[in-house]
C-alpha cells in the first residue's frame, strides 16, 4: 500500500509535516513499531513499508499524537496516513495549538 502522503525515513523535510514549524524533527512511523511483528499488519502493509514510511514531525506534534491516541494498535489500524490523522478532531485541535507555539 503506497501513498503519496508517506515520506521515506531518509527523506527529511525542513518543517513539521503537520504544523509546518521549522524546528527539530522526529520520525513518526505511521504504523507503530510495536505492531511490526504482527502478521495482519505485515500482510496489509509489508515489513519494509512499515519500517520506512512515516511523517517527520516536531516534538510537540509527535508527542501530541501519542498522547491523544495512546493505543498503538488503534494508531496502526485507524490512523496510518497523514489524511487519517487529520480526520481526528483532537489531533487537528492540537495542531492548531502547536502552530501558535514558538
């Protein structure tokens, strides 16, 4: 499953892919590493795709995603693309808040 909203881990942008801030970035695996060994996710996405694709996010956006959706399985099943993350109302509110931060 290849999607244009996924970025290879070695292709780092200059700004957060959610809020657009130009600060230190961390790599967010769209399918969390905790589920990479589960057969259903391997069949659905493939090992290489799970390891290599994700979003480069500022620390506030990254920690916000994991605070709002702390269940790794839910992230892997329901929020495995940028578009799906942006459909989550609480995440969108968090991103709006992050954009106002220094």
